[in-house]
């Protein structure tokens, strides 16, 4: 089964971005950084979603991110689907959603992240679904032309597809955007560029590998 091993965010200042992500989320090697000045404006077409165990952890991670320079997009609150989530934009422009399916806290807040999902806003969910199936991804959930999630082995990043407008709405931003996505996806399916312009590369164990 194909999986995403990591994502690389292209940022203007890797040192500053690294300091932000260490302080905000404590992320490991699943999120990497690469210097780039590629022009980009508006919605980049993706969000990164952090799954956690309870609302208190959502509040803590979002609060810390805001304290160290993130911009609030959606306050942490209960959602109509029964979960609890908040959305913030990192100084480098990447949009992060922190969410839990739990309605109530079961203990003190922690900084533990249980899983990472990469949500791509695509032009045609059904067409993109077929594209990724052809490259070895296995569908976990699918709701017509609105939503698809693919199975992810333990420790891998989950791939999720939304229609672009729905993805932007979920993030709390206008759907328009131009230029680079500023995202490279590391997977055993790469290298290729998908129909929506996202660049995939063959996964490298060492971030410093050429």
C-alpha cells in the first residue's frame, strides 16, 4: 500500500520556520523544511491537520501556536459533526488545523499528536481519487465527489481529498490562490506532479539527501 512518509514545506526562512514549528507543535521528521522564494498568494490548496485526543490538547496547541506568531483563522470550538477543532496559519503561510473527535476532556492537556493528515483541495475529487488509486493508495472512506480519505499505515501521513472550495471553507480562507503550493510530498509513489499541481518526490530517509 502506498503511503506518504513526510511533507516538505518550502519557506523563505527555514531557521525561523523551524523555530516556530518546534515551539508550536514539536513536530519531528514528518514535516521538513526547504528554502524557497517561489511566488505564492492566497490559498495554497492544502492544509495540514493534527489529530489529538481531547479538546484541552486542541486548545493548548492552538494557543501556543498563536503565542509564537501564528495567525488565527478559526477559533477552537465544538463542531457540528461532533468534534472540536481550531485553525491557525503559520508565519510561513501554511494552514494548520488541530482537531479531536472527542467531545470531552479525559485528563490534563498534553502536547501529544496522534496523527497527521494532509488535506488537498482538488478540482475534481472523483478524478483525483482515481489518480491516487492508480498509484497504489487504498481508499478508507469516500463520499461521492465531496470527500475521500486514504488508508495510512502506522506512522505515515494520511491523505485526504476535498473539493478546493470546501477545503478553503474548512480552513476559513477564500478559495482563490495563485503561484506555488510551496509543498513537496515525500512518498513511495513519487516522483510526479499530480493533476492539481502538487509535486511528489520519492521518499528519502535523510532530509539532507540530494
